[in-house]
């Protein structure tokens, strides 16, 4: 598999995730399809989608450009492209997520506890008190760069142990993107309680409504270990 094919598939997965985010956002904002599953009863401002759109599109262009350049130069070093044995994908995906999510927890917590960073960078994402799905990428451009560094750390840690299977990378990318969309949906998540250690939408939604606590994205363990769990009462 050539570098260009890896880039095309990776950006295709990212594009597909954002089409889902767009459709999901329109359904949440402009229809009653999901109304009974909403976590907060605050109404959305009528023009919120179009207020958010320019920065969302700028960030999508930025993420795509950085992904293109990084994969163009690093794919040969990072990936092996054979068809994997059945256990390799769950193992490698979990490994990358554990490193990535630990980074996300501490970086996100720092963005709150350092008031300069909160005021200058992270406040943009927290304009979404009642988030809608596409607001996962409504962030200061520096914030998605800080977040993406977790992916880089996860990939570098894994490649020091074994070659990274490119299919594991694609699966990781798809899950990471869709999970980010889902935790910004403001809708209760019926399946998360059946998946051990998965952080449900409820936790990140509460983080948006209170602007503190529940700093992790993928796993619910970091906030428990470091005492930053936020509960509704
Ligand atoms: Zn958020
Ligand atoms: Zn935050």
C-alpha cells in the first residue's frame, strides 16, 4: 500500500466522520428526532450552527493538511501494511488509545487549571455549554494540535515495540473521530454502559455544562484515579 493510498483512506475516514457529524448536528438542531434523548433541556440558539461553521471548516482544513504532510513523510517509518492476524487490531488500537487518552486527560486538565490557557485557548470550545455533535472540532486551532499530539505519542510508543499495522491505524482513527462526535451530541448514550471503561456522553456533556471535572475523553478511569469525577448532583 503506497503512502498516497494510506493518506486517501485516512482522509476518507475523517471526511466520512465529519459528514456523519454534519448530518447528526442537523438532526439534533433542526428536528425532534432525538429530542427525547437529550441530556440538557436548554434550547439551542437558532443561529448557533452558522456561528460555529467558519472555525469548524478552518479546523477541518488544518487537520487534513497536517494529516496529509505527516503521513506522506512518516508512513514508511510507522506502518506495515500486511493483512493482520485477528488479535492484532484490538491490541494495537487499545494500546494507542491508552497513551492518547492519558495525554488528553492531562492536557485537557491543564487547559482548565491554568487560567491563562483557559482564557486564551480552551474558552472557545466551552462556548458550547449545550454542545451539538460537530462542536467536537469547534476549538482554538492550537487545541486540536495539542489533542493530536496524543495520537503521535501513542503511535511512537507502539512503533518502539512493534510495527504498526495500517488497518489498526484506520480503525483507531475511525473510532476516535466518531467517539468525539458522539460525546458532543448532548444525547444519552444507551450502549456505553455495556462497554467496560468507556466514558459515556453524559460525562463530557456534564463537563460542558459545568466547565470543570470529567476531563477524559475515551476512558472513565483517569478521572476516577486522579479524583476529578464530576457528578450531576
Ligand atoms: Zn468537548
Ligand atoms: Zn474542557
